[in-house]
C-alpha cells in the first residue's frame, strides 16, 4: 500500500499492525536479542496493553512473535523488564533450564474508575522456553501498591555488592528501589529524586545499572528516568543521573547535585522522539556493550501520527558509554555496530569541501535517503555553522545542523510534510546544546523513511525526530554561515533493509 511504501521504516522495528509504545523486557539469550513492547493489537491507538514480542539476531532484522502477555482480570500489562535467572533463585526453573522472569505493572482500570489510588501494582511471569510463552505467577502482585497514584515500570538488575536483585520503580515524581534474593519477595529500600532532576511531569520507566567508566578502572551507576511532560523540547523525554549504588541507595555524584536542578542538560536524547528507553539484560560481558532502545515517538502526538495500520517505531538500538572528563560524567550513545554489517557496497565518499556556497551533494536514486547513514566532520565549529537539508519534489524539507554562535544543534521538521495532525508536532525547530566539543565536529545521521537520528560529537548530544513527507526525500544539500566553513570525511552509505 501507499502507506507501507512511504512510511514503513526500512531498518527500525515496527509492529506489523496495531499500536506500540514503550520497549519492555529486553534480554539476550542464545544468539537472540528479545524485545517486548507495549502493544494494543486490536487498534491503532493506545488501549488495553499487552506485551508484544519480537526477536532478532542482529538488532536490525526483527521477527515478530506471538503476543507474550495478555491483559487479564487483574489489569492491563504495563511496562517492565526481564532477566535470565541463571541460578534459578526464583525456583521456577525445571531440569536445569534457567527460567526467564518478566516484571510488569498491572494497571487495573476498574479500580482506577472507582477513584482509588492503588490501581497499579507489580507482578511477575516466567518463561521456560526462551521467552516465547509465559506463565503468570499465581501469587501476584509481588509488590503491592502502598497508596501511590503512579506506581509502575519495574526494572530489575543484579547488585553485585549488595548481593541481591534491585527493582527500580517509578513512583509519582520519584524512583523507589526494592531488594530481593528470590525475585518474588521484595523489600522497600529507598527512594530518590527529591529536589533533583526535572519535575515538570510524572516519572516513568526507570533503569538503574552499573557501567564501567570509559578507559578507567572505575564503575558507576547510571539511572535513566523518563518524564512526561518535561522533555527538553517539550512532551515526553528521558533524563539520566550518574552516581553510586550503596547499601540500597542511589547516591548522586556530588558534582551533579548543583548542575541537575529542574532545568538541566542531562538527557539521553534532546530530540522529541525517544521515550521510555531502557537497556537489555544478560549481555553485560566483556565484549558486549550496554545496549539501549527507545520508543521513537512522543506522548504529545503519538496517537495522531499519520499511519493507520501500525503506530510507532523503535529507535535504532544504541550502545552506551559513560565518559569522564573535567566537567564530570556524561553518557554517550552510538548506533549498534551491527548496523555496519547491513551497509551495502553503495558508499559515496567526498574529500574536503568548501560549503560557503550551498552545495548539492546528491540528487539521484543511487543512494536512497530513506535508508542511509551520513557522516561528516565540520572542520571549525568555533567559527562556522552548517545546515544539512533533505528535499523532495514537492518542496518539503527536513533540515538539521549546528549553529556556531549559540553552539547549539537543531532539527527543523516544520516543513517536512504532514505536520498539522498535532499543534505540538512541529511548532518550531528543536534544539540541543553542545555537551562535549572540540574544534572539529563529528556528525552521524541515520536516515529512514520517517525518522532521523543524529549523533553529534561521538554521541554526547543525540537528537531523534520523526517526520512524514508526502514523497521521499531525494536531494541532499549542505549550506553554511560563518568563516571558512569546510567539511571533511563525508560519507554516505546505503543501509540494506
Ligand atoms: C510510558 C508509560 C509507562 C506505562 C506505559 C503504559 O510511556 O506511560 O509508564 O507503563 O507507558 O502503556
């Protein structure tokens, strides 16, 4: 259909049909990356939540599997996580087969309609066949609601030092931590969030995990917290905190206390379309990095985007690193390396290029701009700006770039095609600060039919946005302002579907 041709992404996960939001329960096992997701299979708007399921060997090609968890009399199945219980601490395993345990929130609409506050609680299910089929625990819920209106999205991780599992939970505008040795009995440990971070909305989908500091023999804990509203460019977005996890508490890095007041710049993504993202479990080996995926939409307009058969896609899976420098700790995100395996022979490289006059780089079908990776370096980011423009035959355009005067990045989708389905979709360009910059500025852009993912300065500033042109973009232009604007190391590669 026209919709499939124009809008079904080439290399991002979408459900075959129906509504999708948050990624859930991701784990890696026996060569497969599993991805579950908030799903309403019977409609293209948010509705009674299920966990859909997909799996992939390379994080690019996904096979959609039968639905993993259906809503039942206890409620809808809201977001959560999964772990592989290698030592069978839960006791659900049989015959040496480690069970996989899923943690999710029951959202009970009847209780909600009665005006009660305790309509969300935490529950578990287990799988003995690598995540294909699940049995709900008969003593659910495992964490009852203590009287908190928003109480959801359990993410479980093993705490080496404390020798127990930690469950992070979103509770109002705070994160609560619970501990357990057997994954069934959970004890409240502590809470985090008062007076720090953005508080313009409800906190959701936390993810606490240990991570090595890049190049150092040091380990820190990172806590991802999604918030709606409160995102950097409006609507929903994901902030992060760096610190330690000691004796059941998350202790924020002291240097961040002041920097992380309500309006701060510690965001996983500054674009409008990366929400509720969390990391995979069971892949923390020496060679493999921490791996993240987010929902590529925004609650401001997710229910209105102009696709009918399905709604929403996930971001490209991203590798995360924690880097330390003079000004403290920062996360960086780069596209999964498996994306390189999908690059075709179609690669165009260009040498150093003066862009003081607008330059058209490409006007051909040779490399489709709806399935490509573009990289380049802006040589002197202190004194020159760059704008990259994608255009089509009906004069729509998507523009992104860097402004040296304000040292900010931008994505402008205001004239990118269909925008009027929501006043919040493209009221103005989105902007982002330069977090870690040197004289030259390195840029990677992933282009799909309806999304752009921008990794600036090796992924220390990321921007992800979606768009819906009436026709595919076919032209690629570079323009600049400022002194002596030059690009180098320009490379455009086709990504195979
Ligand atoms: C985040 C969220 C979660 C919740 C789920 C419901 O986008 O609101 O907090 O579990 O979506 O679908």
